[in-house]
C-alpha cells in the first residue's frame, strides 16, 4: 500500500511537530506527500497551510511569522491561519483579491504536538486518559524520521516474534523464541485491542520495581491500535505498581518515510527513574528495530497471499485486513509501486 496514493489516509489526525519547535519560527513538514508549513498564530495556536506561496511558489517555511501571520520571504505577502492573504506590501491601499490564498488544513495542539488532518476527519485526535491523570508524568521520548513505511513500524511494536532475534541482548534471548499466545485480540471501532503477556529481560529503567536479583520480568501489554499508524500501549509488570503508557505514531511523510513520534506517560517520579535514562534505554531498543525496518521494502502488501505469516503475526494480519476494508469502504483500490 502506498500511503500517499490512498486519499482516505488524509482523513486521519497525525501528530506532526512538537509545539516547542514552533516557538518563534515556522517549520516545514511533509505529510502524506503534502508539503506543509506550520507556525503559531497570534494566540499561540498552531496553524498549517500548504508550503507554497500562491504568488511565485516560494516555500513559505523560508519566511518568518509577523503578527501571527506567515510572511513570504520573496515579496512579503502575509497569510493568516486560514490561508488568506492579509498583507500585500506593494499595494497597501488596495483590497486584496479573494484568490490570493493558499490552502489551509485542520490543526490542533494536543499532548505537546501540533496534530494535522488533511481532509474531513474520520475520527478525533486520540484520547489518552492518562494525560488527564495527575499521577502520570509525560515524557517526550522520540521525534525522528525513519526510512520505512508507517505500517511496518506500527506492526513491529505488536510483533512479539522479533524480540528474541532483533532484541537478543536487550529484551529477550534467542534460546527461548516461543512467545506466549495472544490472550485477547479483538476488533475495535478504531482498530483493535490486543492483550498479551511477555517475559523479558530485566532492564535498567524497570529495575527498581523488580529487584536486582530478578532477571526476567513478566509484562502485561495492552495495546490499542488506532488506524492507520497509531498505538496506545499500556505495559505493567506483574505484581508491581508501575504503569507505562506509550503512544507511538508513524506519521506518514511519504511512501518510504515516516516520522516516529513517541511519548510516554508513567505513574512514577523522576526521582525513581530519570526520564533521560528511560529515553536512552528505549533508544537502544528502537535503534535495533530501525536497523532492520529500514532494510525492508516499504511497499507493504495488504493482500495476505503475498507475504508468508506465522502465529505471532496475528496483529499485523488484522491490520492488513482492516486497512483493506477501510480502502474498500471508501471505494479505493490498494495502490502498489509499479515495477521500474
Ligand atoms: Fe510569495 Fe511573491 S512569491 S510574495
Ligand atoms: Co522491536
């Protein structure tokens, strides 16, 4: 499936840029092949329009923010958050024609990110109950570009068959590659709910809760997949109070790249586990995933007869099923890369 060639994918919300990166300057971002510029308006709200001035096609992201508008660097026209031109310095006393405008899109701030939807929203921005719970702290873990399809990245987090090989040193060992079966896997309105139990190596940021003598942790994982490229994952260690909720998005940049956005909510404190240590440990694990995923063909077939599947692939199979059904229900045919 080529993400940029399936219009229905434009109707979902994606986290695009951390709000703090927009402080004082505009930023460009390509979402589903659409070049965008984002900035903060006079009220501090994120705005997004196509990153191309309607006058001479200059990238607006090369300009600056003036009075909450984005100012083109070439002739200084200014555009507001609706994409309307509001200042033409060369003709200050003339009314500005209506066609002096650039396309704008829906944009909202949530959880420290600017979220963008390029079309009529099919859903709302993901609701995260832990974000409203004062016993949880928020940790921004990753914001980085991965050169793989979003579907491969999201499937990977739900794929318990790879831990023993890809994460042989960090999470599991090659000698015991048989995972416990999926306890629960059921469809939901927005994707699926998936519950499982894993046995993993102890790791530094969980260590305090386990006790240093214990080598293996029993982890209960509860995953909500939010179509098409989002995951809400709750992890608890058996018998312990620590709960870690991770939000992972593979925001689609184009067909071969995605922006890996990951943030955590944890019910412990900085004194118990330093955020920097947690990020370092996660970074080690995700670098192992990334090294594999960036070698794989980005054009993921939704047709189950193309790739071969095994029992631990059930979540990935359901993703393909639901995405194929999504395309069909919107009258779309899966688009694939054509051979050169
Ligand atoms: Fe943008 Fe002329 S190209 S104002
Ligand atoms: Co992995």
